[in-house]
């Protein structure tokens, strides 16, 4: 069964800092890797996803995938107070069942 | 605008009562999901539905059942609710891997 672990559990950074969130997974056949963001009291919402090794940048956000290391990460440049949220990483299983396994989340707080 | 809706948004029930949570989507997605979210535990998959009357257990199906009679509608049923089913329940639908979540139902079982 796919195991997904996130680190750190929580993080406090000053406004303008670079933030890095990490996710490890156990199924080497996984094909879809994503980060979801959930503001307090709201629904999770997909932030970014990647399907192959390498990097993908969208605005201040970069997702990096290293399948050999069973690791992917999210980097937030110039962190803003509005980035404060719960960040959930997710990946599918190699069996392509449509199921995603989510990590337990990283709580990010960006203080002004 | 793509949308997943959930009803009700808040619900308080007594132990042993039956609970019906409803979910709708307007995107004609084939696959829909029910999750529960508890503090520190992320999202746990209860059931997945691949289409009408094609449902499969997730990771924590015990104490729950589902119904999907129309593609756009997916229900979660708790027969004889228990206090440990107090949680926030999210419905989602998916396309191309990405999941779209509803606003959630906060269920309290007393």
C-alpha cells in the first residue's frame, strides 16, 4: 500500500522568505504527483502537479520530482501571509485505480 | 465554473441515528470520492465510485456505505452513527488525476 509522508509537520517563515515542503512516497510506479492547499475552514484545492522527473514552475511556486529518490517537493518563493495554509502532498498508485494517497500535511504560517 | 456541492454543511446527530451526506458535481466526471479529515491525519479515503453503481471501498470503509444512482450525485450513508465518526467529510470528483473538492460537511455525533 502506498505510504506518503510529509515534512516538516509545521513551519513558520517570515514574509518574503523561501519555503520548502517535502514529500516522500513508497510506490516507485506512481505517475501523478501533486500539491494541494487548504486554507482554514475551506476545501483542499489543487495547487500544482507533475508527471515526470524534473521541475515545473508556476509563478512563485515550483514543484520538483525525483522518482529515483521517491521524493517530491514544493518551493514557494517570496512567501506571502496569504500562503498560510495546510499543504497536502498526494500521489497515485502504480495500479492506476484513480485513488490518491495524501500525506498528513504541513501547516505553513507566513508572518508579516 | 466547475463545482462540487455538499449538503448539509453542518450536521449534529445522536449516536445510533442514521446520517445521509449528499454530494453533487456539474462536470460530468466519472470518478467521485468520499474522504474524512481529522486533525493531523490528512484526508482518508472512505469510498471511491467509478461511475453509476460502480463503487469500491477505500482505506476506511467500515461503518459507511455509499450510493451512486446518477453520475452527478454521490451519497454517503452512516447507518447507526458512532461518536468516532465525528469529523469533516469531503466529497471530490476527478478529471485527469486532479481532484476537485466540495466545501465539506462538519458532522458531530453526540
